[in-house]
């Protein structure tokens, strides 16, 4: 059997002691590798992340261990130049270079490997476009935009995570003849099984609320904490899953309605989605909707719980009801207090959204996508 070869250039890490393990980024990388395995690709990870990576028995991993950006770039260049290509080149099938985003480290690796393997196909996987997420301007944003435009000249296909990102990519690169397709996140099969058997939301006297998103600077978690500070003594309990920063832990310690769960394995995270009545997604500090990663929203909608989000994200026909949106802590507090009513009035729409997400974003659908 002829195996095609995939060289996956990505900020990969298998670290499992923090929320990096359950982050949308790492899970999308692992999902992509799983899909390529299903389609009989021999996959090799070319890691550009400074975080700890363990070698896998069936994958070659080049490790970017240096945390300083400039030194890490030199290490990436060195790895790209000295890696033994006989391990990465398919002798009888095709060789594909796939980049996770087009930021400078991934772009440099992709170009150097493309020079060394001229016959390889180059595919760009754009997840959060295309300037650095935390830098709307400045040198980092400029280099990301520049590397995106350069890579687009050599790419044969672009896979975009959402319609917003696709539109932004086309506007930036003016790549009229370059095929661009949507490649949204895939739901884990175990997750779909777990939420399919969940209890009906709001079927008990207490209301459990889940936040399992990022605690980075683009997620205004303090809005959520402020809302629950005024809800002490109510039937609502907030469960904070993930690596909660110390300054947030200190604030939460005085709020009886907040429970800090901390880091959990994926299977346990799935259980929380199936257990909680409300799931919250905050993106209050993100100015451009193109930067919003849709994985969490798809996961929340598929859970069947009541989604409360700070901004609607363009997922085509998958549109969260306006009644589930909030802009500030006061809005969120009102929504939480009336969550039973909001659920009752929108349950039919939310049930349909859950069923659609579970059907559309499963591994079988994606295998068909890759076959095409």
C-alpha cells in the first residue's frame, strides 16, 4: 500500500500539566493528525513550540526548546536545514507540507522545506488570521502578514477555520486563483457520545454553569467573576475549568458561588459539558471578529446546554439566538438569573443547533472532506 507523507509544521506540545493540553489549538492539531492517519498518510510533526514535547514512537518530532523568540527562530531554521529528508519524503506517494497558521516560525520552516523538497505540495491551515492574536499592529503583526502573503505565492490549497478568516485571508493576499476551503474544528467522537447521553438542562433545582475557555488576555474572565460576585446565595454555581491564574483564584476565594475545578483530562471535561446547564464563552476584549476561534462555540452548541456568549461568531447557518448574547457583567448577571426562562423560550432552536453540530462536525464528515 502506498502511503502519502505529511510534514505538519505546527506549534505542537504534548504537555499535560496545564490547560495547553485541552486548548483548542492543540486539540485541532491532534484532530488534523488523526484525520490524516485515517486517510493513510504517514505523518511527521515539525514542532515550532518552545514547550516540552516527548518523542512519539511513530512520529518524528523536531523540538523547538528555546523560549526566546530570536533564538527559537534560529533553532527553527537550523532544524529545517539539517533534518534528514529521507525520513520525511514519500518514496512512492506524494509529500505534503502543512502549516498550522502562517506566522514567521512556521513560514520559515515551510519555505526551507519546500526548497529542499520541490515536489512537495504546500497547504496552509489558517486558524486565527493572520496577524498575531495579541498584536493588532506593530512588528509581530507585520511579520505575520508578510509571511502569509509570501506563503500564499507557493501554496496549492488554503484551509480556513471560518468564513470570517477566509474573507480576511482573501482580502490580505488577493489570491484570486488560489483554492480556499473551510476547515472548521472537528468534535471528538467520545465527546459526541458523552453529550448525546446527557441529562436535560435545567432538570434539577440547582443550576450549574461552566467556563472552560482560555484565561488569556483576550478573554475577559473578570466580567464573569464580577457577575457571580453579585449572585452569591442564588441557585447558580460557576465551575471554572482549566489553569486559573492566581489573581483570579484570589478573587474567587471570597465568592461562594464559584468553584475552581482546575485542570482536568479531556474525558472529565466532556463530563462537565454534559453535566452543566449553562456554558459561557467570553471574548469581550477581542476587537476583530476574525480573530475569534470557533472551536469552543461549536463544542458548546453541541453540548446541548444553554450557551451564553459575548459575541456572535459567523458559522454560516449556525446562529446563536440573540437572547443568549451579553456585552457586560450586568447583562450577564441578568441572563444568568433568567437562564431557565431563556432556555425554555429557545430550547427548540438550541436542540436543533446541538443536533446539527454533532452531525456536521464529526470524524466521518471530515474523512469525506479529506477524500474530496
